[in-house]
């Protein structure tokens, strides 16, 4: 057997717990529990130092150290139902255990010094949360949860996994170390220990699979069972009636997800077990959305929405009809939280399979394909009672909706397990991607909310660099026919290498509802969305605008209430700043720098403005038909489905591109300035394109507020685009500046920028709080245009600006920022 628990081992463990439990009371006893499964080598080290091999059913005594060898595994069961599965090369001590069966309360303390384990909480964890496990990385406090602790894990190919504590299922886990505390409330997230302190991140799938293999038994191991089940004993048992002889719809093998989702809780299983399902009553009449390609089930291409009437049958299936087509799928009950499982069914007689997501208030999303493992062609069915969008957005806070992978693009996740949505085709491991961010705003012309999402990839340096961006922005607005939903657009651009051509794209992004006239939010309070995007063609000169023909990507989104943040919008009126870009027109690339001007409406959560040359020629504008989202001073996005124009603030996609890829901050304490990325596609008679240009804005003070004496030094960074040897790529460097307010002069130095350093002397503006100048450093000629930026109390707290530099066939343009 290759599992740690055999059926006979589990039976023996149950008997042992009953026997030992009879002698345990609310007074602390030496015997805390029993060993429920053992694979050699595992031993107990007594206080005297004497070592003894562990056998199945041995008592677990307080203050005895349990150690496992390279092949060792032990499962410990305590009287309150708590269990530890201890992996190879591990060491653990049960320091104290108190259990009162009359009041159903317990407390537990343990010490783990090495290895890995899985903890499943019993009464001590569920009732009072009085469980602590001391480890070298800190003290873990557990409440009503299944938790993995991995202190020195490695992947199958030997990669080191950092020490971490993961919440697999349940309420919460907390890690206290070195005077700081991190807490996780959502399954699928981990607290990771590091030299710079602990951090919280989504649990990568590789960590989950590595620990699962670590805790699995090895061939030839029996979990300590004296009688190993044989083929005859299994054949004569009743196991098959409830397992392998079940039809496929009831016996599907779960497929690992890119990010772990909680499984059905024991409480939900118990509730289902008490429900009479032998003669369920058939129901009919509910409407669901069906998304299939225009050619029907089994065909390829974009999906379009139809509506089906479904019937729940007595045999546990749901059938639906839409037009002359039909489907049969397994009926699934609502779940308190987003839960996924693998199912099979038929659509027009064609087998379909894949992942189905369930949630509260009848929410269900069958994300199926005609192939296996995310191959074939799509077949999606969406159902559930609509929730009130107005109520969901009433707080005005920024809500984070976590996006699950598209059924046909399950590999589009980064190294942290975060989905890269609404796009495909570029390497994703090092990409940075945001959740779908949504916030309620003051209702105006039918708009009650704004939304945005972005993904950014900058991988490598120089000519071999891969770079790509995708931005989504839109409104939660009143739909034609009634009900509120997301209506927006997506735009982006990408380069396989520095020398390859840029690919641009744009499209439409919307939520998907189950019927006309209803809000397109689901769950008890709008915690679920279905979001799809469909590409539109580039419009050539003389062509009509492209029309929406269906969805290329469809994602399930679930709200993460632990990530909700305040929508702090302090910008009012117009903020000006600087911009940079490489203009690609008729096959020629040219470096450019200019201005950016944005006018904000905080109450409505939007803005308008554009990117211009110094003389005022617009290269990108964001006005009437464009989607413009202003969620906070650091979360800004705009897109156009017509010309592929995009703009997004760096805080939405905080790529670590500064200080040798260790920081995403352009300068320290510079939250009073906002910078980001922009680009555009060609459109009609406009033939030029831009890929990953930059912009920065801030509050420029009146010239009268600039000091007239003294000096100041500023430090920060620069980011921009390089043209060199036929390649175009992103580069960063350091920025330092000295300003003399008495002489109204200064200098700006940009160093280590694509292996170049150049200094530019600047002179202050005569009537504005600006500065500009040109310079030559060796063979590099440079120019700088900038301004001072106020943080509200210090009028010249920061500087911001744009630069250009040329050195023979090498040239660059970018932005910079710094604070004093």
C-alpha cells in the first residue's frame, strides 16, 4: 500500500482512542493520544535519552520526543479528535494536552523542531482555538483549521521551499515571531518566513504537491497494520458499493487547481449525510446561462451566451434545454464558500468534463470542455440567484475578486499561483497580476461602481527581454434591459524578445448573467462574478470598427474579504506630470518624451485626460467612450476597445524592477506621486503604436512656494525604454539630484541605467516650479524636464520628470522620481 492509513490501521486507531479516551479527563494526563499509523523508521526518545521504535497503537506521552527517519511517517490521534501527520526527518513533542469531554473543551501545546506535518484540529482547535505549535520560525496559533507546517521542504527535483505555515482549510492560522504577527483567514494562503520578516502569499501549487508526496506512504509500507488487506478481503467487503462501483459522476478524481480551494468541510458532509436523497423531488423552471461556440458543442472559437431552462431530476442529475440543444450534468448543492470539484456530463450527446465551482445562494459554474485536462472545446453553464450589486458595493471600499483560470488556459498562473486573466500566450511565471478590483461610487448616469485589473511581465534584460502588459477597466452600470453588471474593455501589448515586433490587442470585458433584467452578481451578498473578455480586431484605415463576436476567456471570480481596502481618493481637479515612450510608426522607432495631464472626479471614481508632446499633440487620450477607473490615488486605469489605448498605475502591478529586482518602489516615501505604464495600438489613419511607455503625476506647487535659499538632495530611481541594436526593452537605474534654491540651478544624475551613467545640469523655471536642461557625459548626451512635487506639508518634498539620452546607436527615454 502507498498510503499512510490503511482501513485496518484506521480501525485499530479508533479502538485505541476509545480505550485511551476513557482514562482522560479535564485534568492533564501523561497520555495524550495514540499512534494511529506508523511507517518505519519512527521512534520515541524518552527523557533519559532512550530511543524506542514506535508501533501501531502505542500511547503518545507528554514531553516525549517523536522522531522519524528518511522513510518514517507517524499519524498521532489525540482524545479530542486532533490529528498530526508527521512526515520523514521530523521531530515533535506534545508539551501539554488538557481535554474535558463534559464541556467539550481542550488545549494543546506542541513543539516542532524540524521536518513537516499536517495538523487537523479537534476540539482544542475548534472550540477555544487554544492550540499552539512552537517552531524555529515562530509560534503557530491555530483555530478550527487544517494546517500544513513545512520547515525544510524540497521539491521533487531538489529545489528548496522556504519555511512556511499554510492554511489548507478552516478558520485561521497565526504565526508570531520576532515581535511581529501574521494571520491568514483564507484557505490557500501561506505565511512564509524570511530574513526580512514574515509575509503572506498564495500557496503555490508546487508547495502543495511536494508536501502531499512528502506525507504519502511508500510502496511496501502498511501504516503499521498487522493484517494487510488482500484482494479477496477487499472483494468481499462493501467498499466497492460506495467507491469504485459508483458511476463516474459520483466518483471523479479531483484535478489539482493552480491555487488550492477549500474542500467540503466535515460539517457540510455531516449535513448532507442526514438529508434524504433517495427520492429527491424534481424541480423545473430555473434559468441558467450556457456559453458555447457559435458552431455548437464540440466546435472551436469564441463562446456566446444562450439561456436554458433546467430541470432537477430524481436521479441526481440536472438537464437543460436551449433551443434544440440539451445537456445533462450532475446536480450540486450550494456551499458556504467557493468550492471546486471535477465532474463529467454530456452536452448534445458529447462527453464534457472539467471543474465546477459552487458557492452560496445556488451559485454554480460548470467550466467544462469536450476534452480532458482543459483540452478540447468549451462548454460552460452558469447558474445561481442574482445578488444585489448596489448592496455589494454599498461600503465604497475596494473589493478584491480573485480570478480562477480560464478552463482552456489553466497554465496561465504565475509562480505565486495568481491567475493571469483575459489573455494568453506569454510566459507567466514571473508576471505580476492584480485581483479584479471593484469599488462603489456615487451613482451618476447609471454607474454605481468602477473596476480594474492588470497584469505585467518584464522578464530578463536587454535584447532577450520578454515584456507584456494587459489592462482592464470598466464600470458597474445599468445594463440594457435592466440589472447592473460590469461593462468595460481590455487592452495590452507584448514582445517575445527585445528584437521581435510588438503585438497589440484590445477587446470587450463584461460580467455574464443568467437572465435579462437581473444584476450580474451572485452569492449571498455579491461575492461571486463570472467575467469574460472577447478580442476585437485592429481597425485599419477605411474599415469599420470591429464588433463583439464572443468571449475568448471566461473566469470565475470570488471576493476575498480579507483583502478589502479603503478607497482613498484625494485627487481633485487637474494633476500634471511627465511621460515617455518609443513611437513605432511605419516600421521606425523613435524615442519621445512629453507631458501627462489628468483631471479627477473623486466622487464618481473616474478621470479624463491624456498623453501629449511638449507642444500639446495628443498621442493617447482618455475621454468619453474610453473606460476610466480611479479607485484610489495609487490605483488608476483606463482602456479603449477601439484603439487599444491603455494606462495603469504601477501599484496595480508592482513588479520588482528596481534595486536588482528587489523593489517595486520608484522612490522611498513617494506615495504623493503616482506613476505607471501606458501604450496604444494603431487605429484607422493613426498608424503609430506604443508599447510600455511611462508616466508620472504629482501635485506641483506654485512657484511662490519654492524656497529661495538653501539646497536639497533627492534620491530615487528611473525607468524607461531603450533602443539599441534593433532591440527595444525596459531598463531601470538610480536617480540622484542636488537642487540649489538660491541659485535656481541643480543637476540630475541617472546611473546604472543599461550600464550607462549620465548627468544633466538643470535651471529652474522662471514662473513655474519646474526645471530643465541638457548635458553631455562622455559620449552620452542627455536632456531632462521635471518639476517639484508637494506632499501637502513640504512643497518640495519630491521631484519628478522625464529624460532622454543618446549614445551613438543607443538611445533611451524614461521617467524619474525622488524624495528628500
